[in-house]
C-alpha cells in the first residue's frame, strides 16, 4: 500500500455503494466470511465455484478480496464500501477454462449497462497481437460512451507487445511492480502500455482463498485490482468528476518517454482532483447504478441502501450518516486529519532500486525497427567526455559532431563502450543495446548520426533479456537487447535499393517504388511494434526480405518460430 500511496486515501474513505466496480473474471465465493458485509451483485447467473487454489473461482475470489474484502482481513480490502458487480467469464464447470474475445466483450457491456463506473479486467490474451477484434473494440467504445473506465492487466508473458484492450483509449493498462518499486520481469510492456498505463503492486499479494487460509499470489491480475480500487475510491470522494478527469488525475505527470509505465500514486491523483474540485461539499452522486439495477434484472445478493451521498469530509458538527463514506476503523485520525495529510503530502516517485540481479535471463528474439541514440549513463562519464573534448579543437562543431569525432577515434573506444545506447520505437525508449560480441561496438558507433533526419531508421537484430539495472543508463528501466546485427539507413535509400522487377517499364517502376514506400510506411505504423513477437518480427522483416534489399546478417540467428497463440483469454 505504501508503495503507491494508498494508505491515506483508504483512511479517508472505504468507498460508496453508488460507485459500481465491474469484475470480469472467474466466479466469486460470495459466501466467504470476509465478503459477508460487501455490497455484491451478480450480473450473470452464478457459476460453479471449486475450492482448488488454481481454480477460476480462486482467481475471482482473490481479486474480489483485494477490492471489497472486509477491512482488517488478510486481503488488501481497498474499496469495500463500493458495489461489486460480478460478471464471470470463466467457469470451473467447463473443461476449457478460457473465454473467447466475444465473451469478454459481452461481459464488459453487461457490467457497464449494470452501472459499473470502473471495470476490472484481470484477463489477458495468450500472446500480444496487432489483430483487431471488432467485438472488443465495440464493447470498449460502449464503455467510453457511458463514461466508464476499464482497468486491464498487461499480461504476464514477459514480452513486448500489446492487445486490442491495452491499446484502447478507454483502458488503463497495468503492469506489476515488486516491493522495491521496480517493474517485474514477467509483465508485458509496450508502447501503449508505457504511454497510458500504470504500475501497481504485483509481488506476493495476500488475499482471500475460496476456503481455508489466505493465498499468496502475484502478477498483473492482482496489480490491476489496486488501480481499480483506487479509481473507485477517487470516484467516491469526487462523485461529480467524469472519466476523463479521473483518468487524467491518475496518469498526469511528465511526458511519458518509455515503454515502462510509472507507478500508481494514489496521493498525487487525490491532490490533482482536490485542486480541480476545491469544494469538498459535493452532495449528490449519479444514480446510474441504482437505475441500471432496477431495469436490468440484476440479482441482488445483499441489498444495500443507495441513500443520499454525503462526502466523508463533513462540516464541523455535521451528523454522521449510516450511508456516508466510512473511515477506516483502525485509524484514530479524524477525516480532517486524513484529508490534510493527502492534500499536503509530498508526492515522490519510489526510487528504482534495481540491482544487477534484475538482468536475469528471459531471452527472446528481437527484430526491431526504430532509432538508435547515445546517452551519458552518469555525470562522471559526461565529465570524462568533456576532458577529452578539451584536448582538441572543436570550434565550429555541433555537440553531436563533437561526440561523433570522439567515439570514432580509436583511442577513445573505452568512452564509446561506456555510453548508454538507447533504441526508441515510435518515440518511446524501448531497449538498451549492448553488443553480443565486443567487436560489434563498431555497429553502434556507425549508427550515430551527426545530423539526424526524420526518416533515419535502424534495424536491430538480437536477443532481449531482463530489465536494466538503474546504474546501467541513469535509471532508465527498459529491457536490454544483446544485438548481433544493426542496419542503419534512411527511408529513401531503402526504397531505392529495392530492385524493380525486370519486366516493368520505367513508368511502372516508378509506381512500384511508390507502392513499396507505402507498404513500408504501413508496416512501420503497426501499433506498438517493438519486434518482440512473431507477428511484429514478420512485419519488420517482410519489406527487407522480399527483394533482398538488405543483406543477410553476418551473424545470423537461428530460432524456431513459436505459435502466435490463440485468441482466447485467460486469467492474467
């Protein structure tokens, strides 16, 4: 909780029943003692609930405990005052414990139509993909139209890539962070995840089992519930805020520059909303949930009053009300104390305290298209460069021309080796490059351009490993790629190098190059293509291999292609 600043927010409120949380997951053991007082509604017929720790019911119950378990139980119990709308898509009764994309899409729509303001998707595809599922896109568009937020797990395949869900504008993708505030190596990363996602606790989370002792689990499924619970608490405190304002409060900050999203900061989100909604005396909450329940035939397990909403921060002397947002019983501070702490708290991003053990093996083949650039990993290296530069005449040279001259001098190879070489895709820092063979440092040096142009491109071929430790590149936390080959070129040169078929006239040859350029641009615009999946690698390789426009790597890698996976969805 402390990692993401949730304790002060949870001390201020436990949520309000009028804020609905849609849970698209497995069944939930609703008769669990630590769910006895929760506001729970079923949006679909109850499904079989097996007590096995690996059952679909165990997964759904575990997530439910994080969201609405009893305060004081073993579970995090972030927002027990909110209403949980359960819409199972996985069943222990079926032999195949998976669900199709249309199943997930239907569940999203059902939750939103039942009044959910935030939908928790602790599910993910078997493998990231660029293919579009119209049913999912339509369901997520429906969520946007109804003013809902969808919070979705990025997945635990440890790859670089995204899906229909994590790329959608309605979705906040979530990756898991460990207890030291570093992204877990198993989490999927990607462009849209880095731009619009969040990190949350995902290591050794304790929550409810179907029966018996609590379970300890980890991964993006459970990190997702931390973000969902935070959204629910914020909406309880600021009921007139819309989805754009809630989402903006959670994700605002410095411009995102990497494929790894920052950690959730519940305190910063509260402060952002408090600045916008300076009056804490909001007296009404939209009754969309109660209206939807009345009209949808949703089965009510434990009816609760949806009475007048009274914010937990009340005027001095105002009477308490049984339907007001609850203050955490174990906290002796008054609501005003908790509010003051949230408003005045210094928002500090947790330090990335990674060690070299972070760079443990998780090899995966990479064939990526982007741009390479060099950076100083530390101030000490920058000062050493400055000392070398002072030894020769650099008058009239630009900064890049100076660096180019230094690293091309063989006496300064140690400096070139000490630089941090960063590979960006679509403007996002995606990989840190290191030579697979020390001799291949020359490829990095040759890729450094004195006058970068908009159409400059680099192709990197290599093997991806774990997340870089902070000392490697001034705290940049992205995967490391040990490369075997680099090709550097510009778009125009590439297109002109493609041989025109012999039977084409000059006019046809011109049209051929135009078509080839358009094809290359289309492939280069594929969403979140970091060259880390079979699908992405195929799209990157195809424009180069069709006519042999780029020679084969001198250190060619041989790897058996893996199946791209099914379009079925599994608990993440």
